[in-house]
């Protein structure tokens, strides 16, 4: 038999196996996940989390107390880097935008899987953070968003090392910058690594379920431009804040669709810089979100028309600044993809009944999806009051969420025999 005939025969044998694996039902994949969970080395890795609860909580607390506003993540990054250097990792480095990247090499033949947790927070520079514990919860600004997920990744690496678990594919842990503002860290990483990554998991929020697509987010700043003047001046008669106020009232009367999931918000306002001046430039910000790009476009046109109408009414002009435009991020039929079905199977195998699975993600997974990289987003623990000084997380469920993270790592990167 010739070499070409043998090669063809192997293709005919292997190809159906690959197709079959991709077409397995969620029920079949759930049985595989349960089987994976019961393997002695995997059980040992999961048990490690229970045995090191105190260490995990101390580390989680210490990291949270390092304030890390967007653009000022370096101190927290150095703390994480110091911990990573104690682990069984072959490559630890920073990329050009400041992401901290660590690779746990696989034995070969498996998918390359990225796990992302962002280092930045929304809180002001100089904020002194002190975590407190009461009633089974831990309280601190940033305790959930996103240090719970950073800690879940750190603990998962130690657990795999402790149990000597290897994966076929490489596990790449990316601790990203600037997620809370423009997602520039994830955008840079996914652009640089497009074609090199098979699956991307963003740990950011969530617990009982996960998202498989990203909501479109467009941010604008609308300006009304007038001649300005002193409070007592009779000419011109109006501050540019008048058409701004009229426009805002009308904008909030727009019908924003609930299905598809969509949102509109005016969160920031600006005018003159002193009390006794009529604003020559009054502005408001606009945040438009939807899982459908055509809905964003329709709302944007309606807002444009309102702003122009009110500017004309006040005999003023207007201009629009584009702060950022990020279209809805989705891969066709991703809901039925192998990755999403396998992630769902892990949830079911771990006892998460009827996990909510949605297309309304708003995090770094969107950057991967826009580059065509299959991605989902989830989180390692239930928390509340995100982005508030009163932010909190339940402590005990976090350990279960960390075990879920380990299972996702092994299910997607494939455990090595």
C-alpha cells in the first residue's frame, strides 16, 4: 500500500471521529465532564482548593487592597507576577500594553486556551482599601470586579501543579489592563494572537451561568455650541444648557427595545466652568448598547435628529464626538458550538442546574469574539454592588467557583494522559 493511500485511509478514519466529537450532545459532554471530574488527579486538584481556603482568602484580600485604577495597574501586576514566579510556568512576561501573561505549557496536541482576568478597577487613585468580613461575605471596593477572578486563576494553577495535572493544550493566563475603560489590553492581545488561540475565557462577573456573545457598546459626547455670555447679559438670551436639557428629556422618552436586549444612558454632563456664565459649550455623554447593531444605529439616528432639532430651535449649532464604538460581538451559531456546549456540560456536571446562558456579555470576551476567536465569559463567585464602595462577595461559593474554573481549564485544554 502506498504512503498516499495510507494517509488517505487515516484521514477517513480520523475525520469522522473529529466530526463526532464536535457533534456530541450536551448530555454526552456532561457525562464526559463527570468522568473527568472523578479522575483521581482531578479530584486531588479540586480537593487542594478546600485544603488551602485560608491561603486563598488571604491572597484575595491582599490583592484587593492594592488599588489599581485603569492605567495604574503596575503595583497590582507586580504582586501577581511575584506569585506566578513561584509556580510551574515556563513563560511569564508583559506585552507592549502592560498585560501580564503566563503560559502553562501543555504536552501537545490540544487546543490553546486563554483565561483572562482584568487587573484594573473603577475607583479613584489614592483610595485606601481595607477588606472586612462579616456574615459570610467579604466587603471591599473591587473585591469582586475583578480580583475574585484573578485569585481563582492563581489558585487553579497551584491546584493543577499540586496534583501534577497536565493538559494537552497550552493554558495561557492573561491578566489584562484597561478593561473598565476601553478594553485596550484585551483588544491588543487578541489582535496580536489571532490565529494562535482556539478558545478564550474571560473571567469577569457571572457565576451560575455564562455569556457567549458580546453586547455592542457605543459611546458619544454631544455638544451644543452657543455664544455664551454673563448671567446678566440680555444678548444672547440662553445658555447652551437649555437645548441640552430639552434634548435629554426627549431622548429619555425614546422607546428602547427589551428584545433584543438594549440600553440607553446619559451619564455625564458639562457646561460652563463658573456659576455666573451662560455655557457656550454644553454637552452630555451617551451610552448606547444592544445585542443588535441595527438597533444601536436606529437609536443613534433618533438621538441625532433630536439634538439637531433642539440646536436649531435655540439658534445654536451642535457637534458629536465619538468616544468609542464597539459593535455587537458574535460568531454565527456560536451558541451551538463545541465550546459553548462543553462549558454548559461542565456547569451541569458540577451541579449548576439550568445555567443561564446569554448573549449579553460586556467584557473582554467581546474583544476575542470580534477577532473571530470562540469565547465565553463567566465568573468564579457571586458578588454584589459592583463598582461601588460597598462591593461584596460571598466567600464559600467562591471556592466552588474556583473549582469550576479548574474544570473549564481541563475540559477545554484537554487533560493529558
